[in-house]
C-alpha cells in the first residue's frame, strides 16, 4: 500500500508498464521483466476475477444509467473484492486475516442499518448467531474442524445478510461443503 511494487524475487522496482492488469503478465510471458523468474498465474487470475466482480456489480447497479445507484455499487464492489481477497488468502495460506473481515463487517453493518436495507436488530442478531454458531464449532473441535477466522467470517455474513437470511446461508454452506 505504501511504496512502489517490486518483484518478490529480485526486489527490483516495477515500472508502470509492468503494472497493467493481465496485459503486462501476458506481454512479459508470465515472467519478471528483470530477473525472468516466473510470476505466479494467481496474479492475472485475481485481476480477471476482480474485473468480473466489478462488471457483475455494475450490471446489478448501473450507476451511469441511475446515478443514485453509485453508493450501493461501491459497497457491493468493496464487499465482493474483500471476499475475493479472503478466498485467495485462505487458499494460499490456509488462514483468514481478521482485520479486513472486522473492517468489512463494520462497513456492512453500518451500511445496512443506515440505508435501511436491514433493521439494526436483524444485523445484530445475524452477527451474533453466525459468530456464535461457528465459534462453538471451533471451540468444540479445538480448531480441527475449522479455524479461528471462520467465526469472524460468520459475523461478516451476519452483517451482510442479517437474520434470518444468515441462517439460510449457513445451512447452504454445509450442504454445498458437504457435497464437495
């Protein structure tokens, strides 16, 4: 966030032309411009997924057509990008960083309450039920069934969906997860 991008291998500072999403990776043949070490395919895939999520959010909330749609477009885009970052982080390191989850939980709770999308009771009950439900499973399994970040992710689900929709979402996560 602070400073310029560098190659993780040779630490050479990247030039602006090396930072064009997807295209730079293709033009460089998937390798660093300086040391020629391969750049993981994760980078262009995440960039492509981010673009797809922005398009999806825009299709749902076309703010160029309906100017009043821009706040929900921004919130939904931020939410989707946060979820994408959490998926990538979890797949790569088998951890969920709590700080961005807490920040997004607060943002979603404030948004849903002040935009009157959900009542404050629905948001608070959703946060508490999902966090407690997943927290109990972490505690009972002593961290073997799921990790310590999962209750925090449940609280984010509760803030985004409210009660009782978070209950349906939790049920569906077990149905889908059990089928995989």
